C-alpha cells in the first residue's frame, strides 16, 4: 500500500471511531501524524474533531499549525473565512462565540497576518473593507500603513458605485469607522488639504443622516412602538438600515457630537485658533466673529487656514441650529411613519403692523365714524419693505403651551440666522460656503428651505420670501400655489399660508384694491383679511367702504362665506339704506347653499412676527389665494 493510501486508511479509520470512542480516534490520528507529519488531511481531521467538540485551545493550536505549514490549502482558508465572518458578525450565538474564542487563542502576530491574508482573498470591496477595518481596530499600529489607503478605497467605491445619497455603506464605514482611526493616530501624517476633504465628507454624511427624510426611512425600518419616535431627539432609536450594512452597523448614536468631535480634531491638526474645553454653540459663533475681524491681516497661508476654520465651524453651528429649529416647528419631517400627527407651527408676518396707529373713537358706530376718519388715512406702498431687516426691532414670542421648549427653539433660530449672516459677511467666506452648498446640493433640502424662508420673512424681505416659497412649493412636488385648492398636506399649507401673508404684508392686495381701475375681487379680499386683529384695520376698511360708495355698487360672492365681523356686517347693511346711499350689493354666491367658513387656529402672539398653529378645514380655500 502506498503512503497516500496509508494516510487515507488511517483518517478513515479515525472517522469511524469518533462516534463510539473519541479517544481511540484521536490515538489513531496522533499515530498517523507521527508517521506522516507532512500530510494535510491528517492534521485537518484532528482539527475537525477538536472544533466539533468546541475545544477552543486545542482547535486554535491545530489551526495555527495548519496556517503555518499549509498556507495554500483551500480548506484552511475556508475555516479562516468562517472565523473572520464570526468576528464581523453581530450575532451572539454559541457557535459564533466559540469561533471568536478560537481566534483569540492565536498569537497576535498570527492574527495580524491571518487578517491581512484574509483581506487579500476578498474580492468584494465592502467585505474587503470590513476585513481590513477589523485589522486596524485590533492592531492600531497597522493604521499608519493601511488607514488612508482604506479610506480612499471606500471613497472611490462610493464614486464608482454612483451612490445617490451620501448616506451609503461606503461613506458610513469611512466616516464612522475609518476616519476616527486615521485622524486620532498621531503617527499618521496628513496634509491639511486631505483633512479638509475628510471633514467635508464627514459633515455631509452626518447632516444628511440626521435630516434623512421619513419617506426614505420608511422603506427600511420595520414596525415599532410610536412612543420611540415622538420627538426628534429620539430619532437615534429608530430602526434604519443602510443598504449593504447590518441593522446594528447602520445605527449611529450622537451623530452631531461625533461630527463636532471630528471638527475639533481636524482643527487641532490644522493648527486652528482653538479654545480648550467644551464650548457652547454661542461661544463658537462669538469666537468666529472675533476671528473675522482681523482675518484679512494674515498672510495668504494663514488667511486660508483661518478662513477654513471660520467656514467649517460656523457652517456646522448653522446646520445644527437650523435643524433644531425646523425639527421643532415641523417635526413630521423627521419622524417615522408611525409618529402621531403633530400640527406644524407657521411663522407669519404680524399683519397688525401694517395698519399703523389708530385713534378712532371705539364708542361710535362704524358708519358714523367714516367722516371722522377722513383725511387721516396713511398711504401704503409695496416698497415699504426693509431689505436689511435691521431697521425694525424684530423678535418672536411663542406661547409655551404650544411649544414647551420655545426658549431653546428661538435661540436655535437666532444662532442659525447669525451664522448664516457671518458666512456671507466676507467674500472669501461666501465663496467657500457657496461651493460646499453646491457640492452637497443643499438646494434640494426641504427642511433647509423651510428655515431659510422663515429667516427671510423674519428679516422682512417679503419679495425674496415669495421667491423662496415658490422654491419650497417646488421641493414639495406640489403644483403652483394658484392651482392648489382644498386641504392638501400641512406641508403644502405652510407655503400657501406664508405666501398669502407675504403678499398682504407687501400691500399688493391693497394696491390692487384701491387703484383707479375697478377690482371688486381684490377689494373683497382686503375686507376679509381686515377681520384679523380687528379693529386695527378700521381705517383701511373705511377706505374700502368709501371706494364702494364711489363705485355705487359692489360684487363679491364670497362675502357671506368669509365675513363674520359684526361691525362690517352692520356697515354693509347700512350701505343698502337710503341714508347710506342705497349702494347695490351682490354678495350672494350662485350656489343654493352657502358654505360657512371657519378657520380653526391657535395663535402664538408676538410683536413683529407671529407663529400660527394652522388646521385648515376640508374643502376650504383661503380667499386671498384666488
């Protein structure tokens, strides 16, 4: 019998003895290995027996011998593949724990070499990256040699795979797993340009992760208790799986804190003017304002360095606080599909500001006050807009009953607004921030457009706000505002309500109503809107009545649908009398049944601006949008 035949016989005999007498089987294999030490099958059979018996130490020793003496055997690499999969696996079952324990028995040098060679056996980019990441975590000294290469491989793979969103498996592994290992290792030397590139990638990922849409998220998350997703602060508890990763790997705790930690580390490595200790967002912004005051005094290299410090520090403060603001006024954008309905808050111009002071005697009947008010009306123009928004004292006061954390929310709004202004205060900052926004496609971020619109309204730039609101409507995928009727979504209602408020604040309805040419529809709309904050608009109402008297007749078929103010109703009734001029009024709609209109809303009063909690009725259209 040949040597090969002898080996096969001995292995076969040992296998037959395993069920009945394990020790006898092991004795046969020990004898066989003594006779034929270079035979792989004998050693592999010995390993199989120890592995199946879950004897960690002896199995590990035999695996080590095979790895050293038979490195090219496919069976060895199959075993190593199973073990490395267990190392990357989140499972805690008995078999997985045994395989991890087996790996731990190997010498550190062998573990490192085994992981490196196992990485070379991987042809799938993601699997290879996870394997190499395992090596970097276990052996930090390998980060110098392999860290940057792995990071660039992941970023290249993201580009090659043409990922639609920065929240993808390649970027997640780079930003959350590889990047911290690279930038926190003092032995890894990186040029400033590469550090800024990595900071940019990290910021884009984390911001998109935090602000991801509920529509995208609902594709991946399973059913869950709605109590886990009732507030934006609990979004980290939602199940969200990134394609290509496990559920556990897809979850990121404290994403904002991670991002600002990366900002801090990059800043130290780039030799920014850093402050020791943890600082608030307000402190960071104040520091950046101070730096901007003398940034132009630096030479070109220092100017570039501090420009990046101001841009990235201020930009992250801006996005964090803008998100905090929007997530509170419209939480439905960031909550899961099972979240309870929460009515959004809408920032509106306080229309009472457009009336000016009135000193009409409240005790007199309104149609007797017309003559008293004559000659005292103020001319209103659509050019009353203050482009800078700084000429007026603008502040927002929110009812705590409707927004419990109103102080924090308004502080976030303030910090975000001041950050935005700082980023556009210098040409160099403006240019760099604009470049970043274009590369991130921030013009497609619905939540950001909501904040920018509110900021513009706050500044009193109504024409610019109208343009922003059309952009907002386009992002919502809606039709043009003039074509929308009925209730629609609360998100769409936001744009419509704010659009009407801006047009009214500009005085456009008033200008149309009081021109020499006749426009009964515009005049009727003005009358309807003047009911808000009544009697602040009495002077303007008297002007409308005078115009109707001059015309001799008036047609507005929506009148009884929208006008409920008793003083106004009495005045129009007076117009029909002989004393009032017997004005011909056509105020009834063609329909046989009048539809009463009731707007249900809870106002959050303020001086200058108003938050309104808006719940439009079904089948009802706001008259100022016709």
